[in-house]
């Protein structure tokens, strides 16, 4: 949604005329306050006129600075907002893939943890110790889902604000800045546009971007391991077959003639997967939660300071003229 700058230009022209009238009226009635107020509005109107006149240059310069700040981003060309949106779309895709693999691993662990073997003289649940591992994986699934939700919200906000900052909020700020009663609001909108367009995305991209390829490959290998395939329901009555499968799953070494070969280690592979998941989740939490929060705090401070500049008055300095 773009805002027509002719509206801003018309309002600036009217404010210049109004300020001239105030100066004339102040001198006519001998009121220095009215005259000083007219001078104040004239200076503000001249600044607004300069901003409106240089709008195209300002937007082009801001876009180029934004592109320079992100450098050769992995998402190709575009300004900082576009690069950040593209980057979070990739992160969301990776989180979803990680969530799918984690759910599959959790299903496998929960299945084997619940198996109970009934023999003629005794009953045993050989992998009951995996109950705590199942809880850990369940927690990981919940955390990944929350991270995916936050990342998608971020993408939606970027897709909304990105195209609007310089084409709607910035011109709207120029319009509000033309009136003394809404000057602070206008200054805030101008500062908001500059801060969110330039500073915020650049600060987010300073943080290390999560690399999940190794974790995803490891989880896929774990879930696709035929030694860990879930036994069909029809075969669950064969306790001896299940016991043999469980024995093979925890057979770390095996012998072939005089040679010793490595076997499978379900517990060890699950432990490794959890460690990799924890590392990946922490990297995602930094980039999806901490980086935007830190960047937003700094950006809000920047917006406040710039608002004081664009929304301030020059009354006392004018009064000394």
C-alpha cells in the first residue's frame, strides 16, 4: 500500500502559507509569541519540504545502504528486509524437517520403551529405561513447534512491514510531521521506518545462522536404519523374535570368524541424536528468539532518539533570532 506523496506536498505547501500568515499576524498585533510560533512552523515546513522533495533519493539511498549492510547474503539480491525474510523462510523449512525427524525418532523410542516380553517363567521390559529419553524427545518436539511458530510469525510480520515502511509509513510520517500537534507522531513514524528497514534486520543477521544439515542427516540415518524398524503388529506375539531383534539392536560388537566387527547400538545412537538435537535447538533459539529480541531493543532505543530529533521543536533557538 503506497501513499501518494502529492498529499504530503500539498500539506507542506499549506503549512508554509499558514506559517507566513502567523508571522504576519504576530507582527501586526505585536505578539512575539505568535511571530515566534510562525517562525517555528516555517522552519518545520521547510524541513518537511526538503524531506518530501528528497523522498525518492532518501528511499533509494536507504535501499542501497540496506543492501550493502547485508552484503552477499545467501538469499541473493534484495534489501535487508527481503534477505531476512528469505533467511527465516529457510530456517522455518529446516525447523519443520527437524520436527518431522524428531517425531519419527520419538515414535520409535516410545515404541521400544513400552515393549513387554512375556515368557513362561518371567516377564521383562528390557528397554524401560528409555522412558526418560522419550520425555526428553517429547520436550524437544514441543520446543521445535514453538520455534517454528515464532519463526512463521516473524515471516508474516516481515512480509507485511517490509513493503510498507518506505512507501506508506515514511510518507505518512511526513504528513503528520507537518502539523505541530502531531509532530511527535510524524517523527516516530519516520524513525520507525528507518529503524525497522535498516537497523533491525542488519542486527539480526549479525548473529550466527543455524546450520542444521549435519543434524538432519544424522537423524534421517537413524530413522532409516533397518535395524531399528518397528516390528509389525502381527509379529508382536512372537516374543522370541522380538527378543532377538532387541538383542541385535544392542549388539555393539559381533564376531565373524577371527574378525571383530561393529554392530548396532540403539541406545548410543539415540543418545547421539539427542545431543545433536540439543545443539541444533539451542542454535535455533538464539537465532529465532534472542536475535530478534536483542535487535528490537536496540531498534526501539534508536527509534526513541530519532523521534526526539524529527519530532522536536526549534522554538527557543528561533526565539533568539
